[in-house]
C-alpha cells in the first residue's frame, strides 16, 4: 500500500514536471517574440501560457493530495508545511532518491521560469522605452509624449508649429 501511494506520487510529480517544462518552453517562445519585436505573435503565447498555468494550478492540487496520501500511508501526520523533500527524508532509499530527483527537477524548472519571466519583463520594458524614444524623435516630444520639445527645420531654424502628420510621412 505504501509503495503504491509513493508510486502515485511519483507519477503525479512526473506530470507536474512535464507541465512545467511546457510552461518554460512557452516562456522561451514569448521571450523570443519580445526580443524580435513580434507583437502580433505575443497574444497567442500569452494565451498558451495562461492555459498551461491553469492546468498547472489544477495539477498542483493533485500533487498535494498525492503527498498527503503518501504521508498518511507512512503514518505521518499530514501538515500544511509537508513537502516532497520532507516526505522523501522519511521513506526508504530507492524511493527517497526518486522523490528527491523529482523535487530537484521541479525546483530547477521553477527557477528557470522565474528567470525567464524576469528577463522578459525587463526586455519588454526596454522595448517600450525604445519605441517611446523613437516616437519622441519623430514627434519632437519627450519620451513619454507629455510635452512637446522644440523642433527645428532642416536649415536649423526653430519650427513654429509642431511636426504634422504630413511632415512625418515625408521624413520617414
């Protein structure tokens, strides 16, 4: 009975690892689109990540139940702070190594996901700054477009009026 519940926990953790790998791969694709300024591809990536995140959240409940079942099979009192690692320390050696390997894989995938999301957020912010600066150089405003700056003609004289759409179209 004990080994069957530990086996069920291992299967649940393997499924969790597959979902996490899929989420990391989707995040890598999203980051590639952000770096390439491919805004038309981002909504599909975001939808895919959202679907994977929902599946992962639902599956975490399955893993939690499997952890609690394995703990009760081992005669342990189920606690809110019971983790795979703490459970692994209380099982015999072949199962311990297996559980610790799976827990390590999940930790490394979670770390990779955090790093990817942080880098994607940073690159997105930098991309937005580049676009604001480009727009500012075209319109003669500041980077946020709040106040118009002085613009000059090709002869170096101060332009009396802001740049018009026609001026933008002829200069691009």
